[in-house]
C-alpha cells in the first residue's frame, strides 16, 4: 500500500508541477472568458451609420423610428425617379419605396433600391416594421377593436407539470416540486457531456503516460521495486487526481473572471437587440423567466446530483482509464497499431454520447433504462437521466453494476499491463492480448 501511495504522489506532483500543466490550467479559463468578451464586443459593434430614404405612395402613415441611431429612416416627397437617380447625392445608402395599398387582403410588395446589397437581418427588420404598420391600417379599415383583437391573439397556453407520488398509506399526493423539462435537459446534458470529455481527455493521458515510460524504459527500473498492478493503479489514480484538480481550478478561475468581465461587457442598444431577436420578450417577462428557472434549479436535489455525478465520473474513469492503460502497455512504436487497439475502447464512449441525446428526449424509454445500467454507457447516460428522477431500483442496479465492472476492468487490465509493459518489438493483436490474460504470474 505504501508503494501505491508513492506512485500516486509521484504521478500527481510530476504532472501538476509541469509548466505545460500550469499554463494550460491558467490560460484555458482566460481564453474562454476572453472569447466571450470579444464575441460580446463583436455583437455590440455598431459599424457605419446607414441612411435610408422612404418614398411612401401608400395611404399608410409610414414612420419608422430610428432607435439606436444606427439606421436612420427619412421620409422624402420627391418623385420616385428623381430619388432613384439622386439618393446617393442626398447622402442616402438606399431608397425604400412603398406603393399604394390597393387591396388590404393582398400582400404588400415594397421595393428597395440601392447599389449595395441589403443584409438578410436588415431586410427582415424592414419587412417586420412595415407589416406592423400595415396591420394597424387594416384594423382601422375593417373597424376592428384593437384591444379585442389583442386579447384573442394574445391567448397562450402554459403547461405546468407536477410530481405525483403515493404516500405510506397508499394515498396519491401531489408534490410541491415542479418538473421542468428544459432545466432537466440542460442540466442532464451538461453533466453527461462533461463526463464524456473527461473520459476521453484523461483516459488518453493515462495511455500516453504508459507509452512514454515504456518507450523510455523507465518502467523497467520501477518494476524492480513495485508490482505492475500497483504501478498501473497508482498511475490511474494519480492522473485522475490531476484531472479533478484542474477542473476545480478551472471552475474557480472561470467564475472569478466572468465576475470581473461583467464590468467590461458592452451593452447592446435596443435596435441591436431587436435585430438579434425579432420576437424578444419584454424585460419583465425575461426577468420572470429567469426567476422561474432559478426557483426550479433551487428545488433540485443537488446533493444527490453531485454525489451521482462524482460516482459515475469515478466509475467511468476507472473503467476506461484502466483499458487505456492496458492498451498503452501493449503498444509499440507503431501509432497505427495503437489506433487499432484503441478503437474498441472509443466506440462505446462515442455511442454513449449519442444515446445520451436520445435519452434526454425520452428519459423513461427502454433505451434510457438499459443504457443507463449497461456499465460502458452508464457513466454518461445515467448522469443525464438524474434530473429526470429515474426509479430508485434503476439507479441502485446501475451503481452496483458499474462498481463491479470497474473492479473487474482494473483486474483485467492489470493482467494485460503486467505482460505488455515489458514486451518490446512485437506487434500485438487482440488474440495475443487474450493469451496474456491467462499467463501465470
């Protein structure tokens, strides 16, 4: 046991003291936050001011506000042909012509004249603003009460979900906690995708570490002092601890930098916000939605979610890291050989992420149930199902199967590792790996 802790300490300290680890750990949050800030400045960039002349031959009073002063609309009474010829001399970038409205039931075709191409967003904004004015004109012509029409069009349906459960007496009760598919989807998908990234990144890190020590023949010296199984297990635990340390630092730095960056974020003017989202709700509606989402998040069982996430992260990591370590010990200088050996390991991880997306859409299906129990998929699928509250027997069975599989995979990989780590100059096949399992110590 002392040797195991020494190996874990060596693997951990050797990696966290590397300049590359320190730089990557510090620079990654900085780059992410800088990217968000730069993107916000790009969207806030107003560019050159645009002036558009409006020639209105319709019966509609066309007054388009120039909110934000980014695009200025000016009504002109000159003749249409004269405006076409001289709009640039009048310091306009384009000419918007609105013909007479002959039939309020038909589509109104407006025209835009310019030497420059009109952007799709600007085109949609002009169409939407004129359509709003045309709608008001139609309401007046048809003698419709605008408030009554708004009451009819404004009717909406909101679906509230409630949890139902039976109490100890067998009576049906309604739980105070509300279900929310959006919150569960985002939370579950985020946890599943995070485990997916961890398995790939740190599993491959274990494999590269084993390969480097084998190629440099450092392992030959270490094997004389410790058992191969202790060496492999110590490497897996050490690299996993490095990963947890890195994620913890990333989380702290990212939250701190985002807090500081909030003071420098530019504010979008109302016109730009309208361009970004034509149907954006009022500020009060947005605030209400944020409060509802915060309330639903506060109702989640975070102790259970966090505990399940850590358990499945560790279980999945030990399964795949041990397999990657076994493959790394069997690999030689031929990288093509390594790709062949790692393919059976990477396929279940990739399949699991696709299954996770299907499970989020239907968390109570047979696919969701059995894929969250199958140990090669459960580290990614089950964390994604937790916000949807799967049955307790499914969670318990999944955890037991994952724990047993983790122990078995570590033992199985150790059988391969003890032979492969000292074998050089021989191309290894899957058949050869199978033989190593039955070699005597």
